[in-house]
C-alpha cells in the first residue's frame, strides 16, 4: 500500500528551533519534506511567553512552503482570554488547522489555568470559532502515562472526539497491535474519525529510551536489546531503526491506518528513508 495514495497521506511534526542555525536547518528540512506533498505540517507548542512566539514564527516559516501547517495549542497554564487572542492571531495569519492538547504544566507556574483537559479546549475552540479550524487531538494506544487505566483513558479520548475534534494523532509506539486494539475499542464506542498513527524514527537509542520512559511509549524488549548491543555504533542503530520503523509503517498501512504522522525531530533523512521503503 502506498502511503501517498491514502486519503490522509503523510504528515510531519517540527519543533520551534531556538538558535539561528536551527532555524536555517529547519528551512532545509521543511523543503525536503514538502517535496513529498504531505497533507500537513504541525509545529509543537510551549505555553507562555517566548515559546509561544517561537511557535508562531516557526509556523509562519513552515507555511512558506505552501503546505498547510497546524500549530499545537495547549490549555494547561493558559487563561481563556489568552487562548482567545492566540486563536484570533491564528485566524489573522490564515491558519485553519490546529492540534489541541492538554499540555504539561510549565515549571515555575502555580496554576493550571481555566481549562484542565483537552476536551475542554476543543469545546472552547468550537464555541469561539465554529468550524473554522480542523482540530486534531492526541490519542494514546498504550494509554496516557497518567491514566488510571486503559478504559478510563479510552473514555477521556472519546470525550475529546465528541467535543468536536476532526481527527486524532497517536503518541508514537512500536507495537502495531496496540494501535489496532485502540482503534477497535474506540470504534465500538462510536468514534468514526480518522486515527493517524504517530511514528518516531529510531536514530539514537539513549535519547529514545529516556523520552519513551517519560511519555509512556513502550520499547519492546527485543528492540531494546538489539539497540543496546550496538553501543555507540550510530550507523548500525540507524540501519536497524530504519528496518523496524519501515516494517511497522507497512503493517499499519496494510491494516487500514489512514496515513502516517512522523515526529521528525527536525531531521529529514531518517523519515525520508522510511517513506522511500514503504512507497518504493
């Protein structure tokens, strides 16, 4: 199955760089990935102050590619008035897609804001802007790390979708069965919107392990052990990672996934290798 022939196709996530060199690199990465005609780019969001401005400036830079760009918007630590201003700025800039998230409480902030959960943010966006924005939300096939249990997490997800979300993008995972089980479970609860798998390339084992442990994404033991065996051999890690992620993507598409959303970490090479493997 060809990913680019799928209704939702492929999409890519960037984070706002904080250096001039990083901004220059992002333009190069943006152009390389734009050539694959993705359905959209997304840009991660930091609550408060300068990080918000970096997100907005990154969105503007990414949109110069001509590809639809969806900023992340989180509600934790934010007041309705601030969110209203951000939405107005997005509309003024011609943005019509968003990724709506609960977000994490920034360090040093004492309050959680007026909206506590992503379903409240989705409802707020709909009440403020009607159907102007296409809204994506997060899904957690292996459960959110703070969820009481899988069933409660599924219920939270359904509330987000029922609040007015158009599609969902999952946390990354390496076990395709977790995705298929999650989709089957929420379909049984009436969710019909697309649920797009989030894909994380494997290029650095130590960083991947730290991030996966913190966000609740399970690295299967066989993958961990193989990656550990390579030590500092980055070439072998990348080659094995490419094989694992290409196989995962192919199985997801063959099983009916409506596209693939790549967490690029502002790098084009690893993602393009995987795409070439599954579309060639």
